[in-house]
């Protein structure tokens, strides 16, 4: 019985060592995206990524269509 427990204990230690070796190896990191300009909304002033902002005819940027409509209604 002692030999069996010794074998199980050694197998457990080898398994833990092997798992530790796998965890120590860094996985490949995702490619970094280039920094994107943050632009303020013309209505509320909250900054958002330039690619996600909406623009109007005057070149102003907006968070969403509701803010664009709100400013257009205010300006007439």
C-alpha cells in the first residue's frame, strides 16, 4: 500500500510541475491597435472615438443621432 501511495504522490508532483511549466510560458499577445483620436460631442461634450462619432454637414461630431437632431433643432 505504501508503494501505491508513493507512486500517486510522485505522479501528483509531476503533474503539478508540468502545469506550472505550462502556466509560465506566455501566450502570444494580441496585436496592439494604434491610438485613436477622441473627439468631443458638439451637444454634450462627452469624448468618443473618432471612428464611432457621427458628423453633420458643418463637420461637427456627435455621440448619436439624437444629439445631432437636438443641435439642429436648436440652431433652426
